[in-house]
């Protein structure tokens, strides 16, 4: 018997400052640690609380809801 190939699904690596677009809301990645990430989920308002979730769980949520990356990194602040 030949061993079957297992295809590993590539998850988009989360990074600080990313902005993801879903159908009716956005998710902004605030911080990324070893296993957890801080993010904000909002529709039109920006003053929303920061949530905490596992990186794998956030990636799975983005994948199942058709998240599209619209900003790759944090905007540069002028000094």
C-alpha cells in the first residue's frame, strides 16, 4: 500500500495591525502572542472592546466566514 498524502491547510499567519473583512463586519488584529491573539470585531463603529482568543480559533473563524485581508500591517504613525 502506498501512504496517502495528507494535505495541510495553510492558515494565514496573523500579524499585528491586520484588518480582515467579513460579510458584514471587520476584524482588526491588535496583538499576537504564542497561542493567543487580541482582536476587535466591529461593523461600523471603532470604539469596541478588545477580545482575546486562540490563534487557531480566530483563523478558523476567518476561514469559515470567508475573511479577506484588506490591510496587511499596522499603519505607520508619524512622529
